[in-house]
C-alpha cells in the first residue's frame, strides 16, 4: 500500500478541526469581539485551503468511471444526509428544517459543489492553467451580481470557490512543499499576524463575504461587490499559502485521521446543531475558549474512530466493508476459541 503523505494528511486534519471549531463557536461571535476576530480570521482560509486540497487530489478526474464513482461518493451521501438532517432538525426543534433536495442543509453544500467542481474540471483542464484560473475568477466575481444565483443547488458557492479547486488541481507536490522555505514561513507569519490585528481593530467586517453564498446586493455592495470579492480571493490565496507553509511534514499519532475527514464533516453537525439549538455555547473567558478547542478536537477524533466509521459507512460510502470485516474477525475469533 502506498504510504500517505504526512503533509497533506496533517493539513486535512488541521483544517477539519477548524471547520468543527468554527461551526461550534459561531454563536459566540455575536457577543464577543475577540471571538469574532478568531472566527473571521479562520474563515479567511479554512474553506479555500480545504477546497485547494480537494482540487490537488482531483488529478485523476475526467473519465466516465471516475465521474460515476464520484457521484456514488458525493451525491449519494448528500441525498441521504439531506433527509437525515431534515429529520434531526425537526427532532431538536430547529427552524427551517424542511429543505428540498436542491437546497442543501447547512454544510452539505460542500458535497454538491465538490461534485460540480469535478464536472467543471472536464472543461477547464483543457485550457492553459493561467487562462482557466483567470476565467474561473472572472465567473466567480460576475455571479455575485446575479441575485438569482444563491444557495439553490449550491450554485453561488460552486462558482465562487471553484478557482481554489482549480489552483489546487494545477499545483504540484513540489510546489506546495517549496512553500515551507524559511523565507516564506517568515513572511507568512508576519502576514497572518497583521491580518489578525487588522480584523481585531478595523470597523466591523461582514464575514458573509467569506462564505460565497450571497449576492452583492444582499451583502450591501451592489456596485463594488466585484472588487470586494477579488480582494477576498487574494486573501484566501495568501492565507492558504501561509497556513500550508507551517503544516508539519511528519507522521504523528493523529496524522492518519486526515484520511477520515469526510466522516467528520458529515457527522459533526449533529453535535454542533444540538449545542446551537440548546444555546449551550457560551465563551466568556480563556478557560471557555480552551474548552471548545479541546472539545472540537475530541469531536474530530471520535468521529474518525473505526467504531463510528463502521456504523456510518453504509450511509456515507454506500457500502459496509468495515462492518463485514468486523464480522469476519469476530467469526474467526469464535472459531479459534471453539477449536
């Protein structure tokens, strides 16, 4: 079996932790300027970087079998969890629980968009890289002027975030690893620190600009919205490079969890939405903040365990290989004890 690259697995586990943490603490951003700063700083890069990695590992995309397998991997769990989350939201008393299949629940937009990015790649991979990326950025900017392109079918986010997917597709492993050079690391540290200071001190910035799901009219900038989005693109690229430059290329005990991020992404909403609905998220001091850092890490770990994956694999992957393997081992042990 080919050994997995520690750099990319470490990056994925770090980013999925930030996804869980950001979703968990979001309610606290309304009451605390400090939490709003942390939340906004994270959102400048965590989805662009995650999407960049998705594009990086899409280099085998294009043939018919690949697309069919991708549909099974992404569209099937999308439909399953669209239904499951509908029932769960009803159970916990959350408003707006009845969503049609073409209007993704909460974080499920990523599955639908990821499938669409692979479809778009069939066309864009035939273009010279710089021309394709420039066109993708142009489309991402233009769609913001259309109020009709919104969260339906995740169209807005599909077009807005596609440039990061395409950039990831064209970059090589050697290029990404060059970002780890001392000069890049020093510059990235200065940039990340400066950005955190700007976010903390600047007038209120609407973090919805970082979500890619709303039109410029909705965001209050019907004329200059395109310029704002271009700035968000630059910010996302610079922050992705900055973060990736500091990701360790060493195998740790948690590194293997980087291969289980889909499970964490799909399942963490059951915990996060319960906390939000019950209004349990309160961050008033450093101890509270530390608790949610640890708690988010624990969620990532628990949802990556073999037990959870064995139970949920039929719903997420449409197969029960882990369960069959577990039953086979159990039968072997029974036969061994009998003999």
